[in-house]
């Protein structure tokens, strides 16, 4: 409505109705009066009338032809008899497409995600045991292939030269890459060796105890390989610990203790059985003080491996060997040419695969439970745990430092166990805190670090808060190796290893598969219901699928003709 | 023409100018479908032409619409036959227009684009009367094009309403039936359509008669 100066203009709808002739006579007269009074309304009315007149003046389109049917259009059966359509529930087309897409995506993701085992709990009990047994068997075989030392206490009079140790060292290290990949083998081999007393301990003299561990160069060691290593250490342990396939700490034996007579007997029995077993090596440390070397009665081959390794680490062998050779060693040493390097190699492989450090004596003294990952594993004392990282430092300059008093020998097994304990439970402690609780080895000077870092670690262990560079590095363990889980205890780590939760990706895959399955199921159910309903009532939709009307075409006389 | 004009009193009745094609509606009333075609084919064709702007498409649309009407004549309730028939035509034209928009085509013969003057029949239809001067003929032709352009500028629903009511002379009820809407909707569409078309014609005032020219 328009209002100009109080005049109410005519509504366009009324004007349009007037133009179309749809107003009553009374309305028509009223509108005409208003239009006569108002020029705007009149002009508006005239414009509309002219517009309509122009539209009506449009010439009609001439017909191109006549559309009259000469005969009845063919009532094609295909056009008339349409299939019966159900007027009830109709499944939309996108439902099928969506369900198919989801199902296809689920299948693709399922296939691409790997195998079914990727989302199963890892570290299952039996599976874990099988892996450990296989690895143990593998390690035992390798160690059994090492020639048995023929020398008795006192026979090891020379330190393995670096030039000889290096080749032995490199080859097993090269083979160690496939250590974890070795297929499962029967556990009877290792068990049989244990039962036959193959793991004999030859008494050796230890002039000075130096526990050395090489920092594993390959830091990408898989975590599960730690367990096989532990199992692999079992055959090399003492015979009385054969049933406990765990690391047997050899540091419990006091230094300068003569070897028990049973050791040669066991060794002889092992020869009788024809099984070549790894024989202990001995940590030979040059006696700086000039004291006669003490004899370590129960040192397994792994100890020799650790010592030889300390003497000739890969890549740093020349310097270490030279320094070791430069050190007077009146006492017996490892029979290096045959025994040391292979054992060292096996030990090194295991250590490299595991990334562990020697176990402190007090840890080694107490038998470990069957499974390290179980909660029953005893925790080392703080001193032991803190001393372990110090002993794991290996540096190119193996400066042998005199010890105040001979202490127990830390074998590589013990160091490994301690390393496990440290990494799992006590690695969160900063280096400074580690120095607060010096272990007996460190205090007694048993563990002698080599090189500046090792010395720093030793100082730290003895109370001097000297931070170790690698230990303070984030993302690493206190020994410079990749940290297993700095915040988890050993029990937690064990639980985690055994029952690792599926990852988020696996959960998403499972969820997607479930959604796809549900979608397919829903669609299938709806289709089934629809078919049932279609079978019950075949309702038709009017206009689209009407029943053919036979009387539609009337029998006209003309058509009949 | 009332619907009763197309009914057959008996089946023996024979149409004189075309073949008798009897059909029955929903109420069992018998019709001669060719009589219906004869009366409404021109309107149907015009409606199709003004919707599709293509004579060939309009011809196909009318042919298809009449065939569909014959086949579905049983749904006819017996009232507003023209509206019911034009509804079929407009629906077919909409479908064809939608299909042509999705699959645009270009005529192979460029002359056919302006077939209005090239085609003999069309040219004969628009030939000026002998009383009309060439200037007037040119002005009328230009006015017709402008009106067509104005109709084409309208929204489809309003254009159809204007075309059916103002061009083809349909009543509001018939247009409502043809367009499947209420009479009020038709009134509103026609009112707005006329106003918009008037404004369009005012914009091209120089080609329009003096009544539409802007006063200076």
C-alpha cells in the first residue's frame, strides 16, 4: 500500500485483478473512481493494462503439424505394465552407497593396517616364552660353538690383543643383527646343556676386577629382545641356576677365592656329553698395584666376553687393547685367541640387543625370578642401581685405576640385570641422585670406568656429583642407551610387555570395521524387512504403476475395422 | 469448449474430421481423444514453445504430452480438461528444460537459430499486413522480441502464470490446475509478473509505444 499525502493508492493485486476482470462490479466501480482521482493510480492501472495488452497481442506459434492420432497410441506393455512398487518404506539410494562405502573402507583399512595380530595383545605369555626360549637357544648355540678353554686357573696369562680380538668381535657383531630374527628353535638344546652341566665354571684368577660394558652402538634395539637376552644368559650361568633361565650374577663369589673343584668336573662331564658349551671367560685386569691377581672361581664365559669387550671394543679396540696391554698383568688372563672373542661376541650381541648394563653383585647374589617382567623380580638396592650406570661407561681411553680394595667382580650378566633394573625402575633418578647412593662396587672401586666419562661416572658413584654427559641427555637412559621406560617400574614394564594395549590406530581400525559391519547389517535388515512387506501387500503407487486397463481402448467399430 | 463437447454419446459415434479415438476417464465417461487434441494442440504447442524457446523441442514435448495424456486419461476426474492437459504439457516441458540444461546442445545449422524468418511458415505468420509500413513492422517485431526477452527474464513460475493467463487466455483456476497450485498463488504470481514485466518494458522505452516512454 502506498500512502502519499493521506491518499491511499490502489493495491497492485487489486489492479491486477481489475485488469484480469476478476473484480465484482462494486469493486470495479470503486477502483475506477479512485483511479480517476489519483493520477498515479491511473497511470499504474494503464501501464498494467498496456502490458497485458502487449502480452495478449503476441502472435500464436503456428503448429508445425497436426498432433491428432491416426490410430491409438501403442500401449506398450513395458510402458503400461510397470513393476509393482511398494509405497511403504523405501530405502534411499544413499543408504546403499553409504553402507557399501563404509564397508569397503573398513576392509581397506583392515587390509592396510597389517595383519590381525597387530591389534592383538602383545607379549602373550606363551608367545613370550617361545621367543625367550628361541633366543636362548640361539645364544646358547653360538656360545657352545666357542672352543672350550683348555687352560685352568693360571693358564690365562695373556690379555687378548686387540688385533686378535677385533676380528672376532666384528664378525659376531655382524651376525648379531639377525640375532633377534632367528627363528624359534627347540628349547631342549639349552636345557640339555644345563642338565649335562655344560655350563662349567673354570676357576680363574682375577688380579683386578674391571667390569666393562660397551655402550651399544646400535641404539635401535627392539625392546622385546631384552627378554631373549636374559634367557640367553641362562645357559652360561651356574649349573645350580640352570632351572632358572635368568642371569646369574657372578659377582657373588669373592675375589681371590680358588675355584671349586666341581667346576673342572662339570666341565669334564660336559665334554663327555659331547656338547660344547660356553665356558666362562675371566675378567683380567692388570694389577696396577702389583698384587698377585686374585682368582675368580665362578666366572662364566660372559665375564670373559665383557672383559675382552672392554679390552677391544668395536671401533675402539686398538686404543683399549694397547692400554690393557700396557698394563702389567702378572696373573692369568683370558685365553683370548679362542675363548675370549667369541664369548665376547655373544655377550656383546646380547648386550647390544638388550642394551643392559652389568648387574651389581647384590642383585646377582639373589636369584632372579623366572621372568624378569614379572612383579616378583627383586629390585636392586639404590646403591646397586646407582652404581650400575657408572659401570656401563666405556670410553676410548681405558685408563685403569687402582682400586682401594679388591671387590667382587661384576659380570656382564649382573650388569645386564642391573641395567634392566635401572632402566625400568631407577632410571628416573638424575645423575646427581645416583651419586648419592654409591654401590659397593663403586665405593670399593671395583667398577672402574674407562675414559673421562667413565671416570666421571665413577666419581659420581663414589659421591662426587659429576654429571655424566650421556646420562643427562633426555630420551636416554642413565647409561646413555635408549631408555626403556624411565617412569615405569620393572613390574609395570613387565606388565606392559606382556599385555600391551592396542594402539589408537588399531582401535580406530577395529571401530571402523565394527561401524562398517553394523552399517551393512542394518541395510541388510532393512532390505529384508522391505521384501517381507512387499510380499505381504503389493500396494501400488497411483499414476505410476496402475494396473492395465483392458477397457481403456474401447472397441470402437472403426478401430475394429 | 466444455468437456461435454468431447464426449462420445455412444461408441458408434464417428468424428468427421479425424479418427475417433475413444477413451474413458475415471468416471467412465467416454471421450474422443482426437477431438481433445484438435482443440488443445495449438495451445499446448504455444505453451511449450514459450517455455522451451525451441520449436522442435516444443513439438516433441507436445507429442509426448498428448501420448501421456492418452495413456493416463483414466486418471482424469472429468473437470478442467484444459488445465489437466496443460499440466501434463508443462510438466513435460519442465522435464525437457531440465534435461536440456544438464545437457546443453548446439544446433548444427547456424541458420536455424533465427528460424523465425528463415522458415517459410513462420515468416508467413509474421508477415506484416499490407496496411502496415515497414517501419511499423520493424517496430512490432522489435516489440515482440522485447516482450519475449521480458518474459524470459521473469522467474519460471511467474512466467508460466503470465503466459497461461495473459498470453493463452487461461482462467486463474485453469492456470492453478495446470501449475498445480492454488488460485491465490496464481493471482500473486500474475500480479508480480505483470509489474516486473512492465518495469522491464519501461526500461526499453524507446522501442515501446509512447505510453511506455519516459516523459522528459
